[in-house]
C-alpha cells in the first residue's frame, strides 16, 4: 500500500470517528439506528406489538439533523432464552445500535441490561416498572413510574378510601422477576400501612425463593403462575389455603401478570364464587385485558393502575397520539408513543457530533412538558415520570376511579 493511500484511509477513519459515526456505534452519515427486542409473537404479543406501534409512530423516520431515525425490531416472545440471541444480533449487526428502546418485560430486561452495559449502550424506555432498572446496571433511562409506586398507590387507596385492612390484601403474581418486582411493592406498601408480622413474614419467605419457577405457592397470601401459561388453579388454591390457614379473608387481590393469564385468573375466581376486587398493574396490558374480560362478561370489580394519561383526557399529546396511531391507539401504544417522543426530544437536543455521551447528557438534564405529561429527569437521572392513575373497568374501557367509588366497590 503506497503512502498516499495509507494517509487517505487514516484520515478517513479519523473523520469517521469525529463525525460520531464510528463503526458499530449505531450512527452512520445517513441514519441513527435504534434497537428494540419485544414480544412480537406468543401469548404476550399484544404488549410487544402495541409498543412497536407507538415507537414507530413517534420515532421511525424522524429527522435528527441530517440523519433519519430507524428502529430495528427483534422478537423474543417474552422469553429470556430468546432475548439473549436477539440482543446479540442487534449489537453485532454491521452498523450496531445507538440505543436499545422500548423492550418489553422484566425477566427479559434482567438478561439484557448486563449485555448493554458491557457495550455501553443505553437502555431507554423499557416497558417495565421493576427496580432492576431503577437505577439499574449501565445507562438506564425510564419513562414510567415503578411497580412499587403502582402497587403502593392502589393499596393505600384501598385501605384509606375503601376501609379494608392490610390483612385483606392478597396477591397473585407471575413466578419470575416481574412478579417478584411487583410483590416487593406489595410488601413495601403493606409494611408502611402497618401490616401484621405474620403476613409480612410469609410474603418475605416467598420473595426469598430462588431459581426458575420455584415453589412459591401455599406459603403466604400470594398465588403464583408460570410465565406464558394459563395455569391459574394452583395460584388460586394457594390464596384459599392462606385464608384457611391464617383466618384472614382476601378482599382485594393485587395481580402482577400478563393479560392472558390474568383474564383466566379472574374467570377462575368468579366461577368459584369469589367476590375479590382484582387489581392489575399497567404492564398487564389494559386494552387486551379489557377486550378479553368484556368478551367473557367479567368486567365487574376489576381495577388497574396506569402510567399514562387516560384516552379521554384532552391533552395535546393524547390528540397527537390518536392522529398518529389511528386504530392502533391504546394505553400500551400510547406509552410507546410517549417513550418515542421522549427519546426524539433528547436526540434533537444533544450536542454534535451525535454520541451516546451527548444523548445521556441531553436526557438526564431535561425537564419539560410533553404535551400534558411532565417529564423531569433532574430529580434522579433515570426516571422521567411518576404518573400513576387508578382506573376501573367499565363498558368502554378503563375509567378513572374516584375516591368516592372505593367503598361501593369493596362492599359489593
């Protein structure tokens, strides 16, 4: 190789780096490449598909300077064993990825975060409220409130507004990191509200169990089920066992699961004559949960916490999301849309040349109103919104639950 050619290639490499388009960085002269690994198939596909609709509506094809945003999606069917190769493919693709955005789930996030940390790729706007992302391994940026905030809000309201005791609060959760993240929130909320040692001790024993799908039923005021299954009977029997053993009666069951199983749990409870008030967290998937409950005639006495504004609110970001999403608008796709807009805001505000360092600086110093939703990272640097709204299932969807509605719900 002659000296002139060698200097030309060396200079080109230097300029390539200075422009923020180093090989594998996710940035090329024409595009900024983002990655997303979601459940696009399987029993939780409604969550992944809805997040993808929202992300695409807000981000895909948008301009950041002279570059176009492109999102590369991979399916993991909400199974960690499929998540690892999907993440690896995105990281190893020729142009790499600038960010990982909008991934769905806690057990999948658990295996993803260490991989992203090693490559110094930010994890942004994942669809989970688990504490493993607050603050999390590596550079983690969340849009949403945590499961602890969701479960604490609904338990506190039930006790203060509905007049039930801490001993009447039970739980039904997915037997993995997601379910345990939610159960930790239940334990924290009950502890703050003065629950008895017997109840807290039994819940703590459940949390201490390790491994994949360990035996967590028949220990305390909680039933569990295996991820991506409809197996609800053992979890239901576990709650009945607790009632008989402890002398307490479940009045509200806080569920932490995915929509397909939770529908079958409600069906099992109602067929067995239980009048439990069933609560669900936002990850459950409001639109799919409501659709299936309505089909089975099971809408009565089901409530749910949301981490996005409700569709009926007249907010600029709601109206924009409805226009952009059309028939795909829903509470989960709205969250994807909010995540996308939050990411776009930071991409467009980051200093040049585009780099992950500049992106993180831009987003962690941001505080603004996203069309009616407050985004404020100046409080902790890893979570933008603390919004939690408690809703109740009605004929046309989940509606805001007023304080005055609690006692009638719990006295039926």
